[in-house]
C-alpha cells in the first residue's frame, strides 16, 4: 500500500533559516501519528508542505503517492486544519458548511451533522468559542471524508474538558472514515492517549520516531548512588544523565531486563522521554566537593 | 445576505430531516435484526441497553491502553459480571466513550480473540465465547458475606485499608507456600 505520507530528505528554507531540513519520514496508511517538538521545530512547515501550501526547497514529499504541488487533485483526499482553525468570521456556521459543501468534490452531510451536534447554523463563526470553532473546523474537514487528515495544534486554546470532547469527535470520525491522522501538538497527554506512532522534530529534523508503546517499553529510568558508570547489563544507550552529589539518575534505552539490584528501575512517561531526547547532552561532571557549613562554636 | 441566510436555513432543515429519517431507518433495521437470523448463542444488545462493560483508563499506570482493556475484560470474566454470549461494546462505542484510537480497541479485541475468549462476527460485533470464571463462582456470594464480616471486625480492631491489604496478601503467600511444601 502506498504510504499516506512519504518525505525524502525534505527541506524548506525560509528567507534566512531552514524551517525543515533533511527530513525523511514515512507514515503508513491508517496510522494515527503525533508530531511533537518545541516551537520552531518544523512541525507546521512539514504539515504545510504535505498540504501543498509550501514548495520544498530540497528533497521531495509524496502524499498518498502523489506530489501535492504537481498533482493537486490528491488534495481532495487531504484535510488540513491549520493552527487556530482559521475560518471566515463573518460567515454563519450554516454558510461555512454550505461553502465547504460547494467547494469540495465529495461531501458527507451525515458526518458533518454528527460532529456539529447542537452548534446552531445561524451563529456567526466570529461569535463561536475556541472550542466551538475547533469543532466546526473538524466537522468541515471530516465532511470531505479525507484519507489523510493533518491537524496543526488542534488543542490550542482548549481547556482539558474541551480537548477530551474534541478527541472523542475526532476519534469517532476516524473510526468512521478510517483516515490516516497526523496531529502536531505540544499536549503530550492527548498524544499519548490516541497516537500509535510518534515523530519528534527538533531544529528542523527528526530526532526520534517510533511506536509509542515500544518506545515506552524500551526506555527506563535508573536511579542509584553516584558512581562512575561502566557498562550496565541490559542498557544499550544512555539518553540522559542527571546527578546530584550523591544520586545518579539515568534515562536509558534498554535491550534486555536490567537486573543489577543497585539500580532502582522505573518506567518513564512519554513527556519525560521526549524531553530527554530534546535536551542537549548533559555529561557527567567531576563531583564537586560537598558543601559543608563551617562549624560554629557556641560558647 | 438575508436571502442567503433564509435559503440556507431551509437546506439545513432539510439536512436535519434527512439525517433523522436515516436514523429512523437504521433503528428499524436494528430492531428487526434482533428478531431474525440471530445465532442461538449470541445475544445482540439492543441499541438502548447500556454495554455490558464500561472500560476506564488509568493514564499513569504505565500499562499500555490495549492491555488495560484486555485486563478489564478478563477481570469481568473472572468475576462473572460478563458471560458467554454477551456482546462487548463496539469499537465505535469505546472510542466515543474514552476518546482513544480505534486501532487500540481493535488491537485489544484481536488479542482477546487470539486467546480464544471472544469471537468477532462480521458486521455484528464482538461476543464473549469462553469464560474465565472458576466453577466455584456460585460460592462467591457466601464467601463475600464472610469476608465482609471479617473486614468489619478488622476495621473495629483499628486496621486501615493498607494494613488490611498487607495482611491479606501476606496470609495468602503464607498459606500458598504451606500448600506447596
């Protein structure tokens, strides 16, 4: 099956700086992928390239097997919700739907109605709350029954309750359309909840990618008294070292059970795992002499 | 502007009517389905009955989401709250309830299927086909009543939940090792 998204050595330079560089990435059809990374990591650039809104400076990108710029007909199968869900504010909800229905070759009124729920057709888009506007954007984008759905920071401005409601609608829509979904977001809890795979972008390139489940399974936190680190059985790579005067905390990529009893072994959450891969390498420094208060004599 | 609004309103009403009529058809079909052609050992759930089991997620447990679903089904089977022939909630129902990835639910159900606990019937749902409930299940009520009495006396003796749990698991370990020995 052709991948939903296939980027090869993809790069995009804006006037001065590279927004994305040497990005090679394949997303299979049917996957739900989280695109994580700090601000200016290249998340939005990658999505805009996939949606055919930007032209690559180097490399290539194929969406459902087609180049989105040369064969724009593929864009009928691609749904893109940019950051902040920009919609025409002077339209009413009904007009926005009518506009989308007339400008898309395919239109599924059932799914639009089920996502919209109680949202009134006569309300002005400009008067909607952030949550309602996101809901409307989701209804519009699912209405075209996309095979690939690109969402750029969809949780922006939503409270935790609204985020969960949005995810419910999104996942229901995905179950209905079996679309491939790429969600760029900072909100790790939601990403961890729904995504099969995660791609971590930093400084315009891919820092880490893999199945969420196997990443969580293969990484562990080790805690123990401070000492020189030799080789630890079951550890393939040390991702991050942290230490106090007495204690050493390692985040490691393991390739087997860690049985050494002098280490306390714990599982790691997705957020901490990604932060560890983002942090600049922090190497072990020679131990500082412990600070002691000068003894004071009380006569 | 006004004309556009009016024109639109009528089309949205038409849309709502179409949606409602299609829902009505679906309801009728499902209702008829429940009478005809069902296999004897499956009990299709009516649209208006709540699912036999409701899943919940513990995001900090570190246990993979699909495994949590598998474990909850098994636990319900052990306790006898769901039994052979019951229909598990559909993937769509679980997805809409928990806001999780449909693939995850499908994976959990596939895993249960490969263990021989459920069967998936194309287009109808996933049904419990085997049980984990021990044959001693009918003794559970009496045992539970005794346990409640014991718990009450433990509370009177000033034990807190954690001490009670510790005492139970320690005793369980002890008797087990004695049985083995």
